[in-house]
C-alpha cells in the first residue's frame, strides 16, 4: 500500500476517536458561539463546516512543509532517508494505535514536544472567540489546526516521507477529510456516533487498525524502496544495452 490520499483518509477516519478528548472543548466553544436564533441543524452544519475548512487548510499547509523538508532530505541521502523515514512513520502509527487502545501512552510525549510552538499560536485563537460568525469559525479552525496531536503527527510523518510538497499536502487533505465525520458528530449532528466511539471495545478495535497500518509501513519500509530502486536500475541497464547495440550497428 502506497502513501496515498486514501491511506491518509483511512488513518484520519479510524484515528479520529482521539479527537473526542483533544477537540471536545473547542467544539463546545463553537456551539456556544451560535446565536440563539440559529440553532437549527443546517446552521450548526454550516458553522462547523467553516471551522473544519480552516482546520484542514492548516493541515494541508503543514503537509506541504513536511513534504518539502522530506524532499530536501532526500537530496543528501536518498537510499537511507526514504526507508528510515517510512520506518519512523510506521513506529509513530503503532504508538498511536496502542495509545488509542489504552495500552501504551508514549504518544503523549510526542504531543508534549509540540507544546512550545502551540503556546505561541494559541493566543491567536482567543481573537476569534466567540466564534459567532463564519469568518470567526474559519479563523479559529486555522489556529486549532496546529494543536499538538499525535494523530496529526502520524499523518505528518507520512507527508514527510512522501518527499514532495504536493504529495504531502494531498496526504494531509485526505487525513483531514477522514476526521470530518467524528468532528461533525461531536458538533451534535450525530451524537450516537460519539457514544459509540467512546466505547472501550471500539477504541481497541480502532487502535488495532492503526497498529496494522503502522506494522505494514514498517515491514515494507525497505522492501518498497528497494523495489523502486531496482526498477530504476533495470531501466537504466536497458537503456545502456540499447545504446551499446546502436553503436555496434
């Protein structure tokens, strides 16, 4: 399985149960920002859509940056940067899956690493509260997209390994879209979905799914790169043989 839009989409969809704890407060603030005369289902959906549009846009921007960093890294050592990058991405996904299953909480250390940047960005979010207009909700989403989150970091690791700003942005777009159902459910559109996601058995099932993604990424980290490298060598060899044959004629 390649690091594609659909892979990231599934990671976001499966791992979005993590959003219940991380984003519950901000979703409550969004609901509080709705005017009393605008509590219809349609107004709630529109309000949360603009917030999530801002959040996903931040993800896409971060993915492009990660992809650019990966592209620069491959210029120095392609043979080692890509396989080890895939290995690290897989390990992060395994740690996240174990965290979601309630078995290991090491991923919280990764989240704490981003707190230094978040402390500088978080005050900007206060300017958009109360989020009582679409513009304010969108601005709040832009800021909240940088919240330290192990789930986001696992997707960013995939963007980094893609070694392409464009592919990195696409990966994070897929990830962001995958998290939408749970974020909308938290907004009150489908409360029963939230209750299901909180169930321990569901969290263990989701955690196992993320771990499987991680294990697959680790196992194929070197073989996939080796196959692609061999394919390039094979094409090059064919070209050299063709040139030799032409000269002999």
